[in-house]
C-alpha cells in the first residue's frame, strides 16, 4: 500500500462494524498522523439522537477510532494485520466548542502522535473540525499491546 495515495477504508483497519463505526473515510495517513472524515447523520448509531445529531460527548470516540485507524494503517504498511486490540487509557483536556455535531456536518478528525514507547503506549493530540472551525480538541492516551493475548492475561484468574 502506498500510504500517500492508496488509503484503506476504515473497516479495513478498525474492528468496529455497522453502527459502531463512526469514520467514513481516511483522508491521510502517515507515520505521525491520520486525518479521517465522519459524516454525521449517515447512519443510526447508538450515539445519535432521533434527529441524527451526535452529542459533543461522542467526540472522544471519534478521536479514539482515528487513533485506532492510525495504528491499523501503520501495521498495514509494515505488512502486518491491522485489527489488533487497543485500549483507551485516558482523555485529557477535552474541550468541545459546540453542544452537538449536527446531521449533515462533515467532521474532520485529525490525530497526531506526540509520543509513544516500545511497550505500546502512545499519546495523541486530537482535533475535530468542521470547515475551518475547531469543533473540539483533546489529548488521548492509548495502549496497544504487541501480543493480542495480552488483555486475556489481565482478565483471567491466575
């Protein structure tokens, strides 16, 4: 995959399906950032209201899916499978500049990896925008273990 021109569909790099998948297109993916598009009101999700609007509290989920897509795109470039498990450890400084995302809005989701370590922890600066206006921003801390069975080790009794 030439990451400059050929970008995967979100369902190729995310385990989310049907109404749980918020990202409609990946617009840019490289070694430091990912930009995706969320077209509000294109589906009936567990998140949206009767009118197809999304509450501002859904913003961190859009950001988290973009971070997961970033990891999936990176793994594809490395010739590895994309859909490994990842954990959202925390959201810091989330600020929404609106109460909701209105049906018909095209929300651009931009995530930039500001730091990561060899154990799979990462910090991402995230921005949601509609047109030229910032709709929300925040910082996500994530963890993607190298071994898929890692999470099972945490939940199984010894």
